[in-house]
């Protein structure tokens, strides 16, 4: 392997580190843009762990594609250097872009999902109220009859014990 190929692969690994930093930062931004009671925020650690695992697999695929699966000691160091480069130089610019993308895509999507859930909840509540209104006379009749029957049954049992 010639030096220019190794240098190209080093640059690719640094760029993949920058991409990993951006993706992790974007995942955190998306999670924290959801409401505090959302299930995504409750499961944030699992979601981020799954993201890290996916990014590790994609990094290995990148290494496999570039170097046929053989990695050198400078590959993880280059990726960590890329993450540090993202944190120190590119984070403000790329986080601004990510916030714009979240505000354009994620928040309207979340609003639509909450609107649909709210409409479905109200429809189910109305249907439940209608069913309860229709069933209420039968429940009253059943409760009255069961109470009077049990009252008579109690007296019958009491009388049987005395005989």
C-alpha cells in the first residue's frame, strides 16, 4: 500500500469521525427537542447506544470497503481525532444546520403525530361516552335486580339456618 492511499484512508477516517460526531450530536438534539414526557426521551440512553452500535457497524463497513477489513492502529485514532475536530471546530456550524433541519422536519412531524393522537383519543372518548350512555339503563336495572335478589337470598339463607 502506497503512502498516498494510506493518507487518503486517514482523511476518510477523520471525515467519518466528524460524521459520527455530527450524527451523535443530531440524535441528542432530536431527542431533546421532543416533549419531556415522550417515550423517546425516556429511552434516550438505549436509543443513543443503538446509534453508537449502528455507527460502529458502519465504520467497520467503511474499513472493509476501503481496506478489505484490515485496519491499522491509526484508524480508530483518526476517527477519534475526527470526533474531536467536530467538537472543537465544526460543532457550532453543524449544530446550527441541524437545529434548522429539526425545526423544519422534526417539529412539524411531532406536531402532526400529537394532533393525530389527540383526534383519535377524542373520537374514542366520544364513542365510549355513547356506549356508556346506552348501557347505563341496563346497568341500573342489573344493579337493582342483583341487589334485591341478593337481599332476598340473604333472608332465605338466614331462614334456612334457623330451621
